């Protein structure tokens, strides 16, 4: 079988890295269309604009709340009207995904500068599309990865620590899902098997979050950049991005997608729902008790959900849980990469077991 490994064109990380944005963008073109989340639009972008090009060569567009087909279409029309030569996104994962989709449709290079380390979206060629209400619809595979990923850890450290913890929840799934794909010969995002490199990076991602996660969260809570924070930001962003895309996805992300069917969890971040998906997948795949204990302890230390109540689903009805399980097992979902039998009944049992263990530990 053929293996494929996907990488961004350039990855830059460190405290103050945004100061290099102008020089990095100059390599991509002269007319830049910038898509910004509301917070960086108001607080980060103004001092950067003078260094991004001459007057009239930069157009700034505010990102809407969700990465929807309608929002992508709106941004694409605006970029084409401006005559953009490159697309840049500054903000969270949905902002970055929308920019990647716009660039792909316009046939332009794209640069992304995440302001939070809450998901592994920045490095990937995947764009997750939601409904206007925030319900997962599909994950589009774009023809290329970002040409530039620029991560300013000083900005990351100033963001609420919950974002970093959520990113660790997302990164937590990387090795478990890639390992499932390795065992089952499941396909990665490119439709091939994962490479030795991808699986090694996925393992390093888990080990980094396990060993340095709590120290990184402490640094973020203090709003300072430390070596532990640098390690975990790299794990959340680069290692997890390479690991999930080139190693493959499994049950955790499918369960996340299933959970989006319930409005009660829409207040949660992507990685928080993925983290609970990891816990359920431990029961689904019959992982050893010692490993379960390690993962639960890590989730507890990082403040990630370990019970239905943590998800906002206290007293959830079996009918709602079945909706989650059925959506998780839909045709084409990544849960079918698991090397075990999968069905809505088995996923429902795994969800209940994960909650029961979380309650028992509390």
C-alpha cells in the first residue's frame, strides 16, 4: 500500500513571531486579503498593518461566527473583488478553516496565524464546515496545506487557558486514532495509509501533552511563555496537525461529530468534546486499565470533561445518547477506522461507561 504524509509549507513559532508576518507574506504576493476574528481584528492587527504592505494592498475582512458554506462564499466574493494574490487568516480554528477554503477556491496561497492553540486545524488541508447553528456537516479535503503557519506563543499565552486545555484535548486523540488506523490499515486524510513518520509524530504528540500539559497550562494561566508552553503549543498545533492528517482519525473525532447533534454541548470547544470522545474510545477499544487511568488523570488535571455532567448533559436521555451514537457511526465516519466492531449500540455503551468511570473517580 502507498503512504502519504502531508505538511504545511512553512511553520514558524515563538514569542513575538507575529512581528515577522509582513516579511513572510511578502513571499506569497503583493495584494493580501486578511480574514480576522473579532478580537485580533481590534487588538492585534492595528500595529501590524503598517508592516504588511503599502496602502491599498491589504484588505481586512471580519470573520462571521461560523465556518459555513454561506460565509465561505461571501469571503470568496470579497477576495475576488479586491483582486487578492494571497489569503491570510488571523484568529481561531474556524477562521483559519474558512480562509483555507477561500484560498483553495480562488487558487491562491494561504497563510494562517492562530491566536489560540485550541485545535490542530492550522497545519491541515482540512476545512470543517458547520451549519449556521454550529452543527457539524462535513470535513472538506482541500488540495493543499497552508503555505505558512505562524504561531506567536506570546499571543497564545495571553488567551484564556481554557483554549490551550481544549487544544490538548484535541491533541490527546492524535496518537490513539493514528494507532487505530495503523492496526486496521485505515486510511488517513489523503486516502492512503499513514507513514512511519506520521505515527512517530502522533506518539510524540501524546507524550508531550502527557508530560508537559499541566506545566504548560500553569504558564498560560500566568500569561507567560515557558519552555513547557512552547512544547505544548507545538504539540497542539504542528504535531497533532501532522498526526491526525497523515496518521488518520478514529472514534474520538467521530464521537465529537455525534455530540454536535445535541444543542446542550454547543457551548463547549472542539477539543473538549474530542477529549470525551477519547475516553469513550478507550472503552470501545478495550484499552488496559493502567492506560485508562493515565488518560483520565490527565483530563482531570487539565479540566477536560470526564462525565456527561461536565458536557452539560446531566440526566441525558438514552434517546439523545442514541442520536449521538448513530451520528458517530454514520457511513464514512472515521470511527470505522477502528480495529474493532463498531455499531451504535456499542458506542452508546462506551459513552455510558466513560461517564460512569468519570463519576466514579470524582
